């Protein structure tokens, strides 16, 4: 059993409902979250029209999330400026091109490569006064404005249930890859103040964690 971000897209399992073989687990990937993250950026930036997106197209697990992102942006009336970061050597150029299009916000799609360069991304967003949306809490702790992601504690609890079933004889192939059902919103008020942004009271109430 494992936790992954794109088992079907990466060819690891046959399907979420019937993974087959000896693998199952909990998915951290929810393509529909792209739309929610863009909606949250719109709430924080009234009149938002241009959003820069950084993502790693070399990771097959990101395909479904990326496919959902332009569709969600179109439905919300947003224009995306995407930059593909496939390796550390791409980051500087991607950030330079992002700055040139003068976006009004920054969306960073979850990927281990981008996690490794979290601090430069946060510093870039702050330097260019960009409200930023990330896919994990740690990015907000590092200075990003906000994150919206599936709940890690909830996944741990469900993982324990799966381990218990497997130890009692259930075959992994008979356990569907479970999609997350609980999500967390984390906000950084210090970053908001630095950017001159007022977080709407509705978001403050809804947030699972507010970093002062």
C-alpha cells in the first residue's frame, strides 16, 4: 500500500476502483482542486484576470491536474500563463518569463521538484507582490500566502484502516485507491500584510490554520 499523486495517470494501477496486482493506497491527487484554488485566489484578489502557473510536465502524475487547470480558469474568466519546470535548470528561466507577463497571482502545482525549490518560489512571489497559492501547508509556513490541499492527518487515519484490513487478509487488489474527502485551507496573515492584502473574513473563518 502507498500514498501517491497519480497512480492511474502514471500507469501504476489499472483503475482507482480496481487497482489490480499488489498495490493500493490513498490518492493525494484531486484534479478538481485546481478550480477551487483559482476561486480562492479570486476571493483574495478582486478583479483577478491573469494567473501565472508553475508546474512540472515531466511528471506523468501531474497530467490530470494540469488538464483540469485551464478548464477551470476558462470557466472563471481567468487567463493563465504557464511555465513548465522539468528540472532545477529550468527554474530561473521560468521565473524570469513569469515576471515578464506581469501576472496578478501565482499558482504552484504540487510536485516534488517544486517542493525542493520552495523558498525561491516564495521569495519570487513576495518580491513581485504576487498572492500565491500552493498545494501544501509547508509552503505557507515558508512564506507563501495560502495553500489548499487534502488533509494529511485524515490520510494517515485512512492508511491505518487499510493496513489493518490487509493484515487481516484482504488483498490489496480488492481495496480501491481511495480519493481524499477532507481538505485544509492554510493562510499566512503575515504574508498578506507584506503584500498589502486583506483576507476576506469568510476565508479566515473557513481556514483550518491561520499563520500570524
